[in-house]
C-alpha cells in the first residue's frame, strides 16, 4: 500500500492558529503532510519564505509526519515533484470556497490527476486571517490569541525594527 502524501500550500505570512489547526488535523488524515510555503513575487511579505518556513517548523515538534518546504512556481508542478496528487486547502467562509474552488478546478484542468481536499476551519478560527493579524500588529493590538508564541515574538521583533508600517 502506498503512502497518502498531501501538500498544504499557502503564504503563511504569518502562520496563524487557524493554519496550525488545519496542519494538525490534516496530519491525522494523511500519512505525510507537506506544508509548502508558496512564494508570490507580486506580494509584499512581512517574513521571507525561509523565515516563514522556520516559524512553522518550530511548531511541529509533536507532528513527526509533517514536513515544511518552500516553492516559487506553479503549485501543481510542486505537487507532482513530490510524487503526490493531493492538495489540502483550509476554508473559513463562503468567499474562501469560491476562490479555492476556482483554483481547484484550474489545477484539475491542468492535470486531471490532481485532487483537492477542502477542510473547514474550526469555528473558533473562522474569522481569522494573516491580514487581520498584520493589521492588529500595525496598530499594536494584542494578537496572542491568534498566532503561536514564536510567531508573536518574531512579529514583535519586526515591529521594533520598523518593518511593519
């Protein structure tokens, strides 16, 4: 029997507890989960792809079947390079579904073997986004309920350096 390997892609800028919830739950469904920090050169990121990768890795001590990687290119090319055809996407609201459904259909059109699995976020994280966290940090709001402690520390350091405007 072959291993069921899935890729959970995203920008994770920054990693939120909602993202981590999906990681934990997907890790129980698949034999191996690869969290792929995607790079979109048209976006302005708070953290570099390596910083995002490392911040995620620091939270995975209990999850030995999860790997973290980065990629700059088409997601389906990455998925195929990892010898899988499974993509995991987290959904918070109907607007997420519309966008993710469109991407899933595009991926399916590009490669009919690609399968996308949608996971609903836990209710307590349904409103949470990385953009919301960055906005709160910008105005010195408390984000401790929304992000892991190591991410909060890294964001505070960016704030002190003047990287958050």
